[in-house]
């Protein structure tokens, strides 16, 4: 691997793109003894496992004590054994004992099924129960399986509402495994937190008290996140004592071309991927989108000779299950030299030993980068990871501060299970499953349940009877609750033939699929013909267009409640509840070739209004004066500071810039002066703003550093320009933002 890096460094075409090389030393394993049941010892021995790592032993001992436990460790650290061993011991002792395992994706569910099926303990009867399971198999699973593997969606909609059919299974439930908890963040995690509370409630109803076992990649707050998900205290095992080989990490920054734009990260990453495959190195390349995965695969096939081109494949969501399984098999068995993939392969699917990983653009968080780069070098062999930077502010920040990528702790993952909209949805589901008793509901769902339940009664969804609350409808409401989105059910995107081609969340339907919008789907351009609000449908037609669309969004934020307040330097810094009014008033058609504006088209769409969480920075008049900001330059100064601070927020909370919104104004009547807001882009909030507020000083200093470090003169996509700006990135004053923040933090 060092030879490959040296050859890149010696090549005049690539040497200036290599910004930094970090070599991480190999690590030896630390083992501890543990007495196991003889059948389990024999099963492990058949798999070549003679000893357990220290963190595995610590986790198993915690689980045996009955402690709810989260294991946070790196890729290929043996986290699965931490729950497989206790489950195997439970069925050896009592074959009727049951366990439920929940994975965020179907692919991971099937991968773990294979592992448990081959475990070698005859009393264990694992089975998958998800959307791909046919009716006949489902009936067999309910009768015979003692280890059930599923996903949050099926647990929510297919198991809990029909719990009577699972009564025997729930009565004997000993363990519940929640795998890859770092994925359960934001709105999705907030929903899953309530689904798990409903599961706990049903287990208690049937007389069981299962131990919860969670597994996570290395994140900043595994204990806090897991406790928030479960509503229970947990023991944290976060020491990784598994062995690793030496790993080299290359930071690769594409060259700057005209208009201060860098060469495409996807193009550069394709070159790196193709070179590694041509050198016969088993390589995985991660891209940010399905389209990127397909494009990289196509471009790489064109660059490689026939023998190597036949040994690469793409992998992404949207493929048939058997197509994904075939790619996984070929990769695991070494038939494939390379695979281009979305983050669908970031999770712990066993794909064998890989030599190299190429990451196309910083994936948003340090935790995710470590997860993706960790897919290479799963054994003790030497490995290589290459991060090819994109134009984004966070990418360029790490190119300027490479030490931060390796030294800083992983970010915190956040959820908000008390989001009133989400809580209301799951209280309805819970009341359908078993009538709610006030004391029990308060204990299980938290103090906000009283107000939310009262609203549901007033609206007629819940009805009191004999001191309990019952669901008013005949059918379970679970089918109307999409646990991966906020607000109502998603809008369905249809092509000209009426076939479903995708969906879009309610929060983004006006900005992304307004009439006239160009919507990209799997590399195809779909032009929106009609937005049907009554039937929640977006009707489109396919068309080759030479333009893209950019919405104009008018936003206003009003402060409803201040929850926490403080100051950073000379600026008051607050966190609380705000009401957001958002109106898509028109859109621009812009040329794909040179980004020039073709036309502006007005729109007549309703205003979206919702209450959410926010943090905000107030800017006093004396600070503006001392920073030398003229009145005419203030809007651009605040706008630039707002954009860059939004771009840097993922350094501290596991989120994406698309998860939050912003507003800056030189006078806000409630504040009484200049301010900029950053708010959670979902009704009720996803828990991002409180984390941002608690990290306010570090957040603001990172914002200033990103502005200073960017080599552009007036602002570019690597610092102040935002791809989602509703005001078309106008006005922006980079120099003013630097002066303002320097004076504030002096």
C-alpha cells in the first residue's frame, strides 16, 4: 500500500492532490477468559474462535447480569458475538426462550440470519420476518422460530399491532437486540424510540422483561443515544480490543478549475478506484447517491481492460434482493475486485477482506467516515483508505485541518422521541394495541404524554373509558405512520404511465417537486407536471432537459419559547422553540452547461407552518459597529455567517445540512436587532438544535476557521455558498462575516 501511495506522489498529475497521508499503526488483540456452555464453546470452536476479546467478555458479562448494554466499537470488532453468545446460551438452557433482533436494513438482517443459521447450536431456530417474507413462511415463523430477525418498519406495522399472534413469543422474550444504533438518529431514530417503548409495553403486558442489547459504530454518545432510544439506563462497553492491521489514509483534494470550482469528486474518485482495481486490489468505493454509484461503475468499466471490467459491480438500494445477495456473495468469495456502493454497504454486512476503500466526498460525519474507511482491512492485513474531497465546506475544512479527522472524537447522534407530532402518532398506535392507562403511559412515554393525549382526545382520535384511553378507529393507525419521515405520509412520485418511481417527504415536497421542477431519479430527469395535494401525488414526465431548477423560498422564523440561553464572546446564544413559515414563491431555470439563468417562473403554493427547535446567534449593534460592518453590508454578512455555520454543524451533531434550515435578518422584532437562526427542518424538531447549542463555542470558532481557510476571495461553495439556499445565495459577504466573527470572538 505504501508503494501505491509513493507512485501517486511521484506522478506529476496526482502529487499536488495528495494533501495528507496518515498511517495508523497495527493493533494487537487483547483476550480475556470466559466460561461458556460446552455447546456454545463447541460451536465457536467450529468457526475457529478459541478466545474472546476483552470487550466481548465485558459485554457478555454485563448482559448476563441483566443490564441493558450498548457495545460501541469499530468495524469488524466482533460486536455480533456479544449478543449471539447470550442468545445461544438462553436457548441451550431453555429452547422456548425467545429473542428479537432488529436491524435497520433488510440486507443486514439477511446477513445476520446466515451467521445465526450457521452458528452451530441446534436449539437455535432463527428466522427472518420482513416485507420480503411470504404469508406461508410468516405463519411458520410465528409457530416455530425462537430467534426473530426483523427491521423497525416491520416491528412497527406488522408485529406490534397484531401482538396477539405473537403472545407466546412475547411471553418468553429474553433478549432484544438493536443493531447499528448510530443509524437510528434524527426523525427515524425518534420514531424508533417510540416503537421500542411500545415493544417494552407489550412485553410487560405478557409478563416478560427482556434485556436490551445495542450495537453501534464509534460515536460520541453511544450511552446517551441508546438510553434515549429505549427510555432505560444502559451500561456502555466502548473499549475496542480487536486486532487491526496497519492502515494508510490519504486525503485527496481535486484541483481547482475555473470559477473557483474544484474538479468533480466523483470523477477523481473513479480514477482512484480504477487504478486500485487495475492493480488487483480488492476495493470498495462509496458514493453519496444511487446515481453516483451507477456513474462511477460505468466510467470505471470504460477505463479498465476487459478482464478487470468484468470483476466490478455496483451495489445500491433499488435492486432486487437476489441481485444484492449475488453481489455480496461475489465480493465475499473474492470473485469481485471492486464494487461501487452507496452507504448501503457501510453497515456491518460481512463482505470478506478488502484491501482498499475510496470515499467520494466527506460523508457528513467523522463517525460515518470511520465506518466507511473501516470496510477495508477487516483482517490484520495492511489496508488503504482514500477520502476524495468534494466542494462542500466541511470537505474543505478537513483538507485544511487533516489532524482533526483523526484526533477529534466522533460526533453525537441525536434523537427527540418527545417530538409532539411523533409522540402523538405512537400514542395512537399504543392505544390500539392495549388501552392506555395514564400512570403507565406517563412512565413509558414521558411527561409530554399528558398534553399530547389531551389533544388526541379533543380531536376524537382517543376516547376515555373506565379511566383508560382507547383508540377510536377499528384499524391500527400504524399503517398511516411512516417512521422514516416527519409529518404526514410521503407524497408518491408517478411517471407519465402512472407507475410509482419514488416518494418525497412532506417537508420537502414544495421545494423539490413543485410544478415545473426537474427531479432527478436514478440518473433520469423527471419534469413535474402536477402536484396533487389532495391525493398526495406528484405527476411527472420523463424528458431530456438542458436545465435544472432552483426554488426560491421565503422563510420567516418567530421565537415561541427560550429554553436555554448564554453567550459566546460578545454574542448572545440561545436555544428554544420557534415557529417556521416557509413559502416556495417561484423557481429559476438554470443552464446545466454554464449555470446561467434561463428564466424565472412564479408559483402559487400554500405556506407551510410548523413549530420546531432552533438555536440562534444575536448580533448587538455595538458589535456590528466595532467590526466595521456598514448597514448596507449587514444582510450579506449575516447571510454568509448563517450558511457557513450550517455547513459546519455536522462536526458536532450527526446530521446533514439538509436536516436543518436557516434564516438571517438585520432586524428581528422579537430579538430587537440582528440575528441568524439554525432550526431543525422537521415539525417538532429532531434534537439537532440542542446539541448545536451545547457546542456553540466550538461551532462558531470552526465557522470562523472555515471562512479564513478558504482560498477564494469573495465566497464559493466551499465556504459561504449553499446548494439549498432559498434566496439563490444573494447577498453574501464573506469578508464581512470574517470581521464580525473575529470581533465577536476576540
